[in-house]
C-alpha cells in the first residue's frame, strides 16, 4: 500500500534506509540481528587497495550525545573484501554500496577499477575525508578544487554510480557539494563526522591516542540536517543524509530537508535493530500521514 522505493543514480532501493560506513562492518557482523534483505542498502566499511592497520589505541571514547572515534580506517584491503565479504552479501536481496578510501588519487582509482568487475557492487561511496598525503595532509574533502578533480578522476575509472561522501569540517558545505557535482558525482552522502577532542581530566591525557577524532551520534544531528537542507538547495544530484539518526523521526527530518535516502550509523552500536526500527517507523508515519509514496516527502519541508 505504501511505496517506500527510492531511486539513487538509477539504482532502485526497496526503501530509503541504509547503513553508514564503518558502523556495520560489511553486513556479516550484524546478520544475526538484522535481516539484511530488508535494508535499502548495505554500505560497507571503507576498503583500501592494501590492508590498513588503523590508528593506535585507545581510539574510541564516549561523549555526551554520542561517541568519538579515530579508528584510522582499519581494513583488510580489497583482496580480502572481494574474496570474503562480497560472496557473503550474495545471499541477500539488498543493494551493496562499497565505501572506498585511499591516500592518493591512484589508490582510490585502483580500488574503483577492481570493484568495476564485481557484479555484486551496485554503487561506490568515496570517502574523501582521508588525508591527502600529496597535499600536506589536507583532506581531499576540504578543498573544492581537489574535490572536483578527484571526482572527475574516479568517474573516469568507475563502472558503477559514484557517491561522494562529504566532510562537514569546512566553511561552506555547498561549495564542496557543487564541486563534487561539477566533477560528475552521481550522488552525495553527508555528513561524515565532525572533528572533536576529549580530554581525561583525571589522567590529564587525551581520551584517544590520536588526540582528535570524529564526533558522531545525536549531538551532530541538527548540524547534519542543516547541511543537507543547504546542499539540497545547491545541487541537483540525490543526497543520502546521515548524522545522529536513531529513530524514524530523525530519518524523516533528513528526507523532508531534501535527502532521497538516509544512513543509520552510531545508533547501530547501541541498538543493533536500529535500522529495522527506522524502516518500520517511516512506514508507520506514512500510514498516519496518508502518504502513498516516500518520494512525496523528499524536500517537502515548508
């Protein structure tokens, strides 16, 4: 009765709810709790061209309203991912979005090319918040020119639609979004974590070894909604909204602000069933509001 389907860059999802990269493994880790086939999409943890060891520990800290992490994109590399994780996901009727990370354009493109030969991969999400080693440690995602250039380069090598994941640690998010669109991005996902710091006053030391980390959870939600709304006014490509989603109401805020789909992240750690509850809650909202299609709600805020 209620049509939950959404279309992202030509890929149809059965509903607008997916997982946020880095909070759901590659699906295997949550499959005892969640029916992956009910998700709009599984978004995998970041995958690099070679295994990354990640940052030293401690690298997670609890904060008021969420958490902070500096995992350092630890991952087993593309070879293990393709031989272990993709075959597992074959079992489920859901879309698969692979998050790609790298330190240089060449590293990104190496992974993108490899994934182009994998039929189980429906889309790729490019994490441009990784430090760009060739530019003095500045993230790709903080420089509009670099965003446009890396997007163009990845699109040259990609066979699947490309989603550029934007960093919120910028002065004007719309400038970055326009650059990604100009580079040929098929969609945008936002926001990645906000940079923060926590200090253990009793030990007089940093709570995480990296000193700074990415803040996520309910505390960032209003900021993320604002950025999605601003970006929806600035670009025409679909937006996947994320940042502090724990309930259907949280997700609906993003959709009303202009997101075509949403991703649940930090809430998965506290409640492994969070994605299922969000899907059910959105459907219940549509019933109460007599909304026949979820697309009626995209950008419908007044």
